[in-house]
């Protein structure tokens, strides 16, 4: 999904439009995660970018999407660009040193 979102709507107030944008993105991510996984893939991962326009985008994590939408609303931006692209993800094992440190802390 590559899209320029706008906070202006003739009948809806700005906070409701922000919630509608969050819902649309959440629905897209859920739809992508429910697609069949290819062989040798553990989960669907997402490449996300956010910015005032497509040229000034920064990479963000998928968990930061709602936060940046809320920030755009508070800052008073009229429009913003959001890109969310699904990609296959493979789980990796933690190194033994990290596992031992976690067990030690517990």
C-alpha cells in the first residue's frame, strides 16, 4: 500500500478521519497477514515508510504506524504519505550468549 492520506473531509471531523485512516491501515495489514505463506517463510513482515510526502520519507517499524498518524494529526498536517509493503520473514535463533543472559536475569 502506497498512499497519500488526507485529513480533510467535508462531513467528518479531523479526529474521526485520523481513526478511519488507522483502521484502513490495520485492515490492510490484517489482510496481508492472512495470505498463504510461501515455503520456507515463517511470517509476513512489513517494510514501512512515513513522511510528509513521498520524497521525504523515513523508515519506520510497523508498530509505530498509529503513533506517526497521531503525530501528523497533532502537528496539523493536511496530508501525509504512508507506504506499507509486505515481505516474507524468517525467524532467526538468538545467540547462546543472549539466552544465557536472559536465563540469568529470570
